C-alpha cells in the first residue's frame, strides 16, 4: 500500500479513486491532483513509481490544504 497524508491507500484501485480515501479529497480534487502531476486517471496505484507518489504528496502540500 502507498501511504499518502497518513492514509494507506489501496493499491488495486485507480489513482483518483484511491486518493478519495484521504479525508478532504473528493472526485474533483483527485482529478486535479492527477492533472497537476501528469498521471493518467486510468492508472492503478500499484503501477506508480516512488517518484510519482512523492509528486502526489508534493502537489497536495503545495495546495496549502490540510488533508489530515
């Protein structure tokens, strides 16, 4: 499992769906995060590299919203 914002997100789900497991992230924000880090919404979490997971974390941190 990937851990983002203190939440273990499920690896078998598509990235926008998995991001919604984090408190404060809905469908629109999840898709905006994917666009910001240039990740196709059809990709699954287990297909992401460590660098891509870090890019998602950085995009969330840069937004200034507390997702904890």
